C-alpha cells in the first residue's frame, strides 16, 4: 500500500519532491503515519557535516513529534551541537557504562549454544567454558 502511495506522490509532485525538503518531510510523515511502528536509526551522526547534521536531526525530531509510532535512535559522539539539540528531547545512553552483565550474558549464551552442539566431552567442554569466562571481564565494557 505504501509503495503505491509513494509512486502516486512521485508522479504527481516530482518537481516538489526533488527540490523541496519540506515536501519530502511531509511525504515521510504521511507514510509513517500509515505504517506500523517504525524505528529510525542514525549511526555516526557526528560524522556528518555540522550544518547538514543539524538539519537532519531537526527534521527527524519533527517527524517523531508528528508520528506517535516512530522511535528514533541516534548513535554519536557527544558533539556540542548534537547534545544541545537533543538535550530536552532524548535520553542519553552510555554503552561503556555498566554493561558488563550484558556482555557476560551474551558471551555465556553464545558459548553454551556452541558447546551444546559440539562433539566435545564434558571434561573438554568444561575446560573451554573456564577459559572463555575471562572474555567478558577483559572486555572492560567494550566490544
């Protein structure tokens, strides 16, 4: 359904959509309002030119304000203009802070899955588990 609407919009307003960011924003909002819950993820926002980054983030914040079923995740270093723009509109998450339990659980789960399907006997599997228990503490919360 969305593809058909998009095609109709492009055909009927090609000039506006190709030259006017407000038209594009309006179309994006219209389509997102008709969609299931949507997650927009922008990774490396700090790597975009500062002017373009500000424009992009302001536009996405407007989209989120208009679309109740949209969630926005921005992954970035704490550049001043990003922090200022997002200050009252977002929750900051620092992945390097207190994520040892998550890393430990991930490593343990992957090791268990692997060893459960392996041909190792219990003695060898136990030795491998013991060796791999040092992975999470040595990660220091970093991947």
